[in-house]
């Protein structure tokens, strides 16, 4: 009976040695890159070196448009600018005895809450439609007073301006007090606008500020906006500001410090930075010669001239045991939705085999 058990354990040990796979937490690099040796591979394998970085940097961006686009900072006039939809209050003073503007004992005529039309005009008696859109309130006042000169040389014009919808901005989301805010001047910056709305919500992870203007969207990380004064742009009427979480992420898998979705903590992340963010390679498991980045490209991004991906799915490989591989990883950009995979070390597989063999031998010895 004992001899039969020992024979069984010997057969079991031989089975372990001949097994094509062993219990482990990640694939081995050889199992993945062998695809490139097939007659009809299903994905492309690219070894990343310093010599290839310039060429690879020209490959299409995946997962997003590649960089944040933001506006240059500047200064505008201190006074607000009149726009369509604004409200104008006019008071015209005229002391002439036979004034066309006033009557009876009154020396002034009041024309309240005139709405600036879509063509930028207000109607003023005896003058008709007067274009005031695009002017400051003071410039509009002087213009109306000048146009009154031929018929009322002594007339004095008083003008009050109230911002309408077109001269307001909308703080849409990600602030403590969302809403519509009128512009009290033309030197209101985006940071001032956000502060007026109570500041960025503290519940947001990696907040991103988006500015929608004229059908275009501009965006910047809130951290960059707070740190760099040159990014603090002026807002304009009808601007819409949204503060949202940066939703870009990559996936960490294999023999790493963590296996999870990892959100971008800055605008761009390199492969080496990604490894640092996820806790590096597992000392007793990972193969530093087999760090992989898995990426998918669309049909329109494929090329047949060698200047881009030739297949939808591409595996980029890194050897972190050489200076060339380290510098390559230091400058290779991770794209949103990439997968960073640390493969299993062959040494770890050997340890597993030896451990299982040791277990088998130990059981055999107990049967003697």
C-alpha cells in the first residue's frame, strides 16, 4: 500500500514538471510575446527602446485627444460691455423751455428697462434705433448724448446698465453654489468666478475645470489653474464653467503593488511613473524584463507603412533591467484605458514547482 502511494506521488511530481501552466498570479512574458512568431498573429508586439521613442510618439493618441487646450490670459476694460439682452435705463435731462424731450414742469424724461435687441440696438425717441452693443456704458451714454445734439443741444444723458443673460456666466457643476452670475466688469477671472460660487467642491477627485465658450470646450486641471497665474483667464458673457472629476484611467494588472483602475493624477503619465503609482513591481513575483502596456487602436488609426500601429491590439514591452529600458519607460506616455501588466518571473514559477515537489517528497517520506 505504501509503495503504491509513493508511486502515485512520483507520478504526480512528474505531472507537475510537465504541466503547461502552474498556479500563479500573472502570465509570463514568453506566453504573450510568442504571438509575434505565429504565421497570422492576432496582435502586434513592439519592444520599446530609446531609439524608437521618437517614432512611437508620432503614433495616434488613444483614449482622449492628447492634451488639455486652454486659453491665454489677458486683460479687458474695467467697465462691462453691453450685449444683446442687457437692460438699459435712460434718463435724459433737458432744461430748454420748448424741449422736444420734456413737457410741463418736468426737466427729465425717464426710459427704464429698455432691452438691447438681438441686433444690439435700443430705440430712443427722435433718434430711432441706436447701436450700443459692444460698447461700455459710458461710451454708449456719450454716443446717445452726441446724437441728441442737433435737436437738443443742452440735453444731458444718464445711463444705467444691468447685465442680461448674455452678460452673465453659468457655474454649472462642481462648485458649492451653482447658478448664473452677472458680470460686474470685464476683468472677472475664472478663479474669481469659481470663488464667487463657493469654490471647487472638496468631494471631487482630481478636479478638472472646463470652460465652454462659442461652441468650443477648453479644459485644465484645477491644480494647474491654482498654481499658474498665467492660466487665470478672463471670463466672458455666456461662458459656462464646469468642474468635474478627471475620468481618465489606466488598468494595473499582474505582479504589481496593486491590481485596480488607476485614475490619472496629472495631465500626462509615463510608463515608469505608472509603475510608481501602482506600488512598483512585486519583489518576489514580477519579471522586470517583462513589463507590458496593452493598447487598442481604431480602424482609422492603423497604418501599413510602419509609421503607426498595423493591428488593432498592440503590446508594448519594456525591459527594466537595462538603462535603455528604464529611460524608454521614463519617456513613454501611458494613454487612458491602457493596461499596465507586470508579468510573472520564471524564477517564481520554478519556486512553485520546487515547493510542490518538496511537498510531494515530504509526503513520500512520511509513508516510509
